[in-house]
């Protein structure tokens, strides 16, 4: 079995990585400004021969490790060798933790309920393992420590600040992993090629009428029943105008209208999340919702204002990169620890912005400590529990993906005819 060294090295530093994870778990932070988390990452990377850049508009950390392996050796100019990107997201959620841990969140109302603390520890572990093996590393590795995945989205600003060219040339491939607190037995890897997670957009609809007395609705233009009719019609739109094999989901999570039972308001407002698995369905959804809302409002003599807010794109696993990642998982951990994920998820991920730019693979890992994994609390729950014994495995996989892919890329560049 290949990869024994990455597994052994990751296992050796496992206690340090788990300690880092628990440090991060105590200090969850939200959004794009994560000063304590950024400081913890920098402390964990201290002493490694890395080129580190901090974000200008967000608390990101980008670290570049220069490999010293290969036929041409370490004297190549920066940016002349292949490069791959490894990503770990760092932000937490506005959730009040409800777990009996001795490293429970110290920040009231905040929790690492999605396991990003494990992601950071695994990526630090990959950096340490690859630094140890840099004489065998036939190219460069960009480590992406990203804030804001839970919103407003840190990947795009990092790309705008030069993430993908941090090594001096555009990265050739990118990889990420995500832990789960349920769904699969502890230590199980799972995923699928093609669409893995949905695009997530938002729509806000304001139905504008004319207020009046609740006893005389005919003298007013009541926006509430019209807004309700639009909400119900949205579900008919889903089932009658979209292919069941290219699904979309519309969920109205907020509806506001009126101030008192006997007052007809001037307007009613609702907000919905929109999920889709293809760019075609995504664009159709935006267009058809506006058409439906404005037409229904007009039919009742009212007006609808539709504000469509694009969010994260579809997370697509490149077929070739995913096959490579799956083969690496099976080779490292055995076929019994990999499960094919039959269907995409309608959750969303801003690693999708990286996947739009370079061939990428994103895989999942169960960190569920419960034997009844099917009924364990999901990610984002205040009781979402993650067994951090899987962190060294995450580190080993990320490191091995970089080692193997850079070897392949270097060989391809060596054998390709001169242009």
C-alpha cells in the first residue's frame, strides 16, 4: 500500500492536531473576521518553511510550500513547477452549543457546529506532513485557510486577492474535505463525481398593495393573500416546470406582513432560498420566479417587486480529479472505508468558486461518534458532535493527494513536447 509515510507522519502528529482542533473549538468566530482563529493557524504553522500571505479584506491565511523533489530539483524559478491547492474553511456558526465537552465553546452563542475546526487542524497536519516530505514533493502546494464559508463567502474574495496564483502560476488542481456528524459510520469517506452540492441563491418578493380597514377589504388592495398565493404557486412551479431529474428546491423561510388583525397593510414581504443542481435550472429559476410573482400580483391589481440575490454556484466534482481522489482514498484506507454517494445534496459550499476556476475534487468524511449514525444530530445542530480521531486521516489524505498529483503533473510536463 502506498502512502504509508503520510499515514505514519499524520498519526505521529495526531495528538498535536487534535489539541489544535480543541483550541479552535473553544474560540469559534463568525464570518470574514476571525482574528483569534487566524492567530491559532499562524502559531500552528510556525517553524515551517512556508511563504505566508494574510488576507487584505478578510482574515484568511494563504501558505505556499515549495517542493524540492523531481528531476529538475529545487532550483527552478518560483512558479515554474506544477502546483495544487488544499483548502480548509475556518468559520463557525451562530449556534449555542449543547454538548458536555471539556473543550466546549467559550464564546456565548457561537459554535463550531459544522466541523470547520477539524478541517483547519487537518490542513495544518497536511502542511506539516508535506513539509517533512518536501524533498519528494515535485511541485508547490498552496494551503487555503478560508473564513466566511457559512456566509457571506470567503472563497471568492480570496480568489480576487490572488489565491489561485499564490505559487507564481495558476494552481493545476484543488482539493477539499468536509466532516459530517451523522449519515455514515465513523471514518467512512463518501462522495460522488459531478454535482455534489447545490447552488444556493435567495429571492426577496415584496407585494405592494394599498392598506385599509380589515372590515372593508374591497376598499383596499390586500397584499397578504396575494403574497400567500405566490408562495403556494412557487411549489407548483417546481413540480410542473422543472425536470424531476434536474431538481430544484424553493423554501420560503420568512414571511412578514401587517401590524394588527384589523389593518390591511400596504405591503407583504417574503424571502426564500433557492437550490438547484445545474446552471440551466438556476437561471430558469430566477427568470420564472420573477415572471410568476409579477404576473400573479398584476392579475389582482397589485404590484410585485422581485429581488434575486445570487449566492454560491453548484459544487461540481471534476470527473478526473474525483476519480483520482477516490482511488487515493481506497489505496490509503481500504475499499471498506469508502461509500459512493448516490445523490447530490441540496446544501451549498463556496468551494464551488474554486471549482469554477480549476479542476477540483471535494470529499466527505464521517466524524460521527455515535453507533446510531443515521439518527445522530446533523451538522449545524447545537448537539452536532465530531470525533476528532479522524483528523490525522484528513491530514494524511490531503497530503497524499498533493504528493501524488504533483508527481503526475510533473511527469506530464516532462514528457510533453516543447511548444
